[in-house]
């Protein structure tokens, strides 16, 4: 399978290349970049030195059509909405890493992104690229819209609990700690090292755009409207997300109820691990342990004093939150074992 990457000079493009260059069943044939056209890929992504002699090339639809079977679009939000229809018309399959086709309701783009969707008719055709919920749709899809990284962490933490009907779906609080790579490769004042270092900074405290995805997916599972309060925090790490989710049970629950729900949904999932131990420093999910992997670690605690359920979900935002999940979807589209090219452990210590 011949793979093209549009927008390959950013962090998501880098992670896609790291995984795809070592994938046994694909060949990366084109990597486009406006700003780096003509440069060797390894000059922009030095960790890939010795793995490829590819150069970045300008975006050319005819060349993509001739040289590729599947194209990953790793463009900024709003950059894929008019590009993807052209790729599909050219007979290519597309895995979009941006937000441009994630939401099924076109009004969500006006509310959360500030623009009207140019191709609302395509939103229902796009498979939401979370294999744990949409595996069969992804297998048959021509267009996959990969979830946001924070949305991935929140949805995977909550999905079994919401599906089992264990909590009040009108009152869920999602608190996230997010590494700096989630902001992309183009720095601004907020991501400048002296401004970010040693800090824990809340941002987009209300109305974060990933809210739309999380509510969309959980409402579909619950069969009723699910409302979440969603607040991320920028913290002093490069990779990783830890979602700490607060929910309130409809009636008293015990650990066995949680284990039943979690194992019922994730018992055979290749990339979801249940983490709740009584020994050692890593008793609950920690993004440090999933760094560089496609795993999502999920755990929980029950606060009987406040009748509260706390769910923890940890991912590497660049892998399970972006490129790794894209490759997992690619494997499904190709009819491969979905873990192909993704079987790796994290580093310890880091």
C-alpha cells in the first residue's frame, strides 16, 4: 500500500513517518510540505536520519493520484475541508488528522471553530476514527476523521461507564493535563519555553472545541444527550495527556460494577489497558508509561464520601491521540491486524 502524507513537516507528520517508515506492509511514497519543499525529511525530523532518503515535495494532486493509494492529511484545522473532496474524487482513500470531518452536526463547526462547513454533506460519510467504537465503519470507509487527542482520552475513559448507564449523564467534569506537543510545531508566546516551564496553566477553560466530539460520541452510546464540562491545562511535559474525569453515579456502585463495564468493552481491545494496582508508584494511569506507544491506560477510584466516581485515562497525544490511531485505522482499512506496525512498549525510565 502506497502512502502519502500531506503536511508532513509538523509534529503529527513526524510521528506518522516514524511509524509508517517501519510498517511492514506499506511504503511512504510522498510527503508534502509548502515550507520545507526540497528538504530531506530527516533535516526537519532528525530522529528519522538513516531511515529514509525522501524529500518533502510540493502538494500536487496529479502526483498524489499516480503515486499513492491512501493519503494522510496532517493539515491545520480548516486546511482539509476543501482538499479532502478532491482527494476522494481522485480515487484515493483519506485519513484526515484535522478536525474538519469529526463532527456530524455542521453547526458544531460554527459553534466551536468559528466557520461554516463547506461540505456538510460529507460529515455523515466520514467514519469517526476511534477503532474501539467504530471498527466496522472504519474497515469500509473511504474517509476516516481521526479524533482529537483530548477527545480520545476522554471518550475512552468514559465510554464503558456511559454505555452501562452507571452515571448522571448531565454532570460530567473532564479535567485534562496536556503536554506541549499538542500545540503543534509552530511556537507562540504561550508555548515559549520560559513561559510554559514550571507552570500549570488552564486554557480554553470553557467551550473547548473537543467538547463537541466527546458529547457526540458519548450521546450516541448512551442513547440520550450527554453533557460534559471540559477544561485542559498546559503542563511541563512534551508528550502525554492525563484525563481526570469526575462523574456522579445514579445509585451506589461497587468496584465490581466498574470492572464489569470496563472489561465488557475493553477485554479484547489491543490498545486499551486497565490499570488499578495496590503496589508501586504507578497504581493508576500515568502518561509517562504510555509515552511513544499506542496504548490508552484506564483506571478508576470510587469516592464514597462524596458519592463520586473518578476515572483516569492516559495516552501519548502524538501516538494514540494522533498518528498511532491513524495507523490503527489504516490497518483496519487494509484488512490487516490493527496492531501491525504499532507493537511497541513505552520507555522506562524516561
